[in-house]
């Protein structure tokens, strides 16, 4: 009797494959989603040493710094050039003004003599005006006084005296009287008693009349005649002022 043994099947020869657990399945799914599969990609390999790559980066930084340095140098050179141009322009303008000042000085020297003469003329004019500021034509003035004499009255003596401000009996005796620059002491004679009041009224109309300083006296007798004495005050309206108008012009 022959015993036949059957050959083992493929399923019988392969060991059973253990089924993955629930946790193992989740881990593999996460890895598959995190690393996408590249199909048909170009294979690459970085064979450069890190030192060479660092040297390349250093050269790029050097180029940037070099560009910055050149830019700053151009800006500085432009500023220096602008300042130099301004300085040259200022020096040229200053020299032009100096030349103009020297030209003006030279012209002034040409007219220096004429200017000196003009100054002397001005000084002489000022001196003349100052010297004649208190000038009075006494001849004409005394003629005015004589013209006021009443009938029968004749002048026997006239004494002219200047008045210094603040000095003299006039200012002390009558401070309310008008300011006078001169006085005329008048002595006159008359055969009859003169009309002194009418004479004083006529004297008030002459040029520069500032009043009669008291006392005005009338002394005498019908046999010997009468003597009139008075002091006539003269103010600055009697000044001729011949050259004051020229000084003002």
C-alpha cells in the first residue's frame, strides 16, 4: 500500500503576517502625509564643503560693504567739491569788494583837497554866523529911538550896555519883565514938562522893545528946564541875523 503525501501549499509555506495595531496604522499615515512622495524628481547632491559655501557668502558681504564705501566716498567728495566751489566764489566776491573799496578810496584822495577847502568854508561860515549872532545896528536903532522923542525934548546922552543872563539889576528888580539882551540909558532934556506917558507909548513900537526898567525919572524946574532919565530894554528881536539864514540853509 502506497502512501501519498500532499505538497504543502503557498499559504502553508508563508508564515502568517501579523496585523498592525490601530496605533501603528496612525503613525505610518502621519509619516506618509509629512513626507510627500516625489515621483520623477532630479537627483541632487551637495558636494561643496561648508568652508567653500561660507567663503561665497563672505564675498557677497564684501561686495555690499564695498558698494557702501564707494557711495559714502562719492557723497563726501561731492560735499567737499561744493564747499570748495562756494569758498572760491566767496573769495572772488570778497576780492571784488576790496577792489571797489580801494577804488573809492582813490577817488576820495583825488577830492581830498576840495573837501578840505569845503570844510574850511563851512567853518568860516559857522564862525561868521556865530560872531554876528548878537549883532545890532545901533545907528539905525538909535535913529528909531530919536524918532519917538516928543516935541521940545532932545537927547543929551545915550549909554548902551549888554545884559548878561542872570546878572544885573533888571533881572533882580523885576523878574517878570521880558528878557533883554541890552539896555540903553537915555538922558533927555526939555524946557517944559514932557509927556512921558506918550513917549513911552511911542517907544513900545520900536524894534526889539522889551520895556522900561524902573525907575524912569523927570527932574527939574520951569526956570532950569527938565531932565528925563530912563533905561530902555532891548530884546533879541533887534538882532540883524544877517547870516543865520544862510547857516540854516
